C-alpha cells in the first residue's frame, strides 16, 4: 500500500496540466513581473561588493557584510509580512513590499552624498525588507494559482524570469557602475600626493546611484498596477480573509516542511556565496579586469536563466524532487573542481553550476509548502526566513578567503550546501506528516 501511495504521489507531481487557470492571466503576469524585478537588486549586490571594496577600501569580509545586511532584511521581515497577509491577503503584501523596495532604492542617493558605508547597508536592509514581503507573497500565490499537481512547474516558470532580472541587473551594474578604472598602488600614492584620491573614491561611490533610482521607479509603477488589478482568491484565501486556523505549532507535524527550511538555508547560502565572489575568483585566477569579470558573472546568470526554463519543461516528465537531487550531485562535483583546481577549469565549472542550481529555490519552496492548507502563509514566511543563509555563509566565505589567502578554498562552503540540498531531494521531501496528538 505504501509503495502504491508513493507511486500515485510521484505520478501527481509529474502530471502535466494547464499552467495558468482560465481568467487568471492578468494577476499571473503581474506577479511574475515581480520575480523579474527583485532579481535586479538581488544580483546588483555582487557588483556592489566589488565596487565598495574599491570605493570604501574594504576587506573581503567587510564587503561580505553587504549580503549580511541584505539577507537580514529578509529574515526579520518575513514573519511580519506573513502576519499582515494572513489578515489582508497576498495583494496587500505585494503593494507594501514594492513601496519598501522603492523607498530603499531612493535612499541610495542620500547615502552616496553622505559617503558612508553604513548608510548603504541601511538602504540595502530596507530594500531586502521589501523583497521579503514580495517573496513571501509571490511564491505561495503562484504555487496556489491553479492545480496543486502543477505547482512546482508553475513556480519554476515564474521563477525563470528572476534570472532575467538578475542578468539585467548585473549587466547594468557592469556597464554603469564599474568605471573600468583600477589603480595600481603607485597610482594611488601619486593621487594621494596630488590630493585627488578622495575625489576619485567619491566619484566611484556616486556611480551606484542611477541604477537604483531606476529600480525604485519600476517598483512604484508596479505597486500602482497591482493595486488596480483584481486578484482572485487562491486556495488558502477567501473573501472574508484569514480564518484563524493556522498555527506555528501545527507545522511541527510536517517533517518535509522542516527539512525544507534547512535545505533552503543551505541552498541560498550556496547560491549567494557562489555569485558574490565570482568576480573576485575570475580576477584572482585569470587576471582579467573587473568589466570582463562582470561579463563572466552575467554569463553565469544567463546559464541560470536557461536552467530555470529547461527545468520547468522537464518537470512535465520528471519529478521535481528527483531532478533537483540529480542537479545537486552534479553541483557537488563542479564546485569540487572550482575549489581544488582554481584557474580556467575551475572558473568554467563554477560558471556551469549556475545552470544546475536554477531548479533548487522554487522546487524546495513548492515541495516545502505542499499539503499545508491554512498553514501555507506562515510556512511560506519561515521558508523565506531561511534566505538568511545568504547572510551567514557569504561572510564565512570571505573569512576563509582572508585566512587562507585563496578565494578558491572558500568555494568549499557552497559545495557543502549542495550536499544538504541533495539530502533533502532524495529523503527530506518524501517524509510524511506526523499524526496529530490528541489531549
């Protein structure tokens, strides 16, 4: 009986059905646009790390605090976002998130004028707070906007537009933030004597402002469009609002959800860390200038985007968990080469790892909230909180790099993350709910 039950579940997860139900295309398109939008600031961080190392003369560890400030915003605001949406619905969370995002990006202007690193970290925290609202709302909304059997495939499709935003953000950062001016120690000394070095640092800092103002404008525009669009009630939402039956305690009965939190923590840490130091990896082991390194980062994000669309198609035939497990094992091998064989071979293996990591975030999310009913909003917020893995593992990579003098050694950290994801794919995602205890 257990084998038959497993077989039916596996068949349900691979059954192809309509991606978007009739009459729901407008909200689906608008919410999918959010996946594109939050890809812009997410991956501009990878450019900021390199830029602020130059303009604020930071160590790799100090620059890694960019990701810490950013992902702490996700961590701290995910549960308030869920509580708000539990009362007022997904749409209100999206609008609030877009307003926070727009406010945070506009803070880049006074931060640049003041010229203080901490001010930029504050702005990034506000941006991430807005993105926490957006992700807490958008991921479960898309997953539940149709049949449960197609949830992982639908979420992978919408998430496929996230790397397009990431590519756009990194390309814009490479073109408009990187000046291409990298000073040798002798040039720095000469400029200090001429009292022009501080002017150079200020000009480099001001280069980050314009891309963020554009993102802020897009955020406020989308807030208006979503506010005016009529949204349908989805599986866990009704016209009357939240029914009051969800519970944090009840979630402890679902081991597949609890292991999803751990897997998401390790995956996001692996993804963020891989991209955060990729520009530095390219420069250290191939000795290419920052703009060329930025183009390599753009290319690996392009591979990530192709992986998202390809995975969405494959999930019509292969179960989401199985596909993610295979991809995780491949990435363990690729990161092993990148970590222990630095150089052009390592560069290309890290480059390719983005294709195979593409399936992981939306798949862990969709499998983690599967079958949670009224608990979905709270569960979604806790999985979003697991994004704090990016705040934890990225500085660890910077610390390892500083202590060992090798950024390649630090790539053992994301390698470990993929081991955890593989364990979730082949074991954790298949755990069944525990029986409810009656008093």
